C-alpha cells in the first residue's frame, strides 16, 4: 500500500512540475535536440498528430516536415507525408500540399491511403493548377 501511495505521489509531482515548467510547444524543439534518440521519430510524429487534432495546421505541417527531413525512411514517413499534405492544404500552401501528395502517390502506390492521396491531389490540381 505504501508503494502505491509513493508511486501516486511521484506521478502527481511529475505532472505538477511538467505542467508548470514545460510547454507542449517546446516538444518539437526538444525532439530536434535529441534527434539521434531511438524515440525521436515517434515523438516527432505524435507531436504532429496532436497539432493536427488541435487543428493547429501550421504547427502540424512543421512537425511533419521536420520528421520527413530528419527521418525520411522511418516507419512514420508515409503517414507523415500524407498528413503534411493535408495540413498544407488546410494552410492554403497549395504547392507543398500538391508536392507531398504526389510524393506519397509515387513512393507508396500500394499505401493504405493511396485513394485519399490521389483524390486530394486531383482536387488540388483542378482547383489550383498543376
């Protein structure tokens, strides 16, 4: 029972410290400083996902772009490429959106979301030119 109480107190203390001394926005910079760590690609991807869920598309696009620059062949690269294209589309960054979606279609023709990528790319080309 005493171990459980100490674990709960430690968890609360950790949460309290982080909540008052760290900002989520610092996460992407933290990952960039530790880019050689095994956990860095996943952390970078999850940060992008959180921004996407928050509908903060400029930061999501930045996070996915950083992931693709630092870890172009990691296991998250295909999803990050698609998500970067969709975030760029929300940002009105048409050239980046078309480029990312075209790259996804070219590099991952059997990808699970290939139809989504092709349809979004076709729509973007129709609305904003080739």
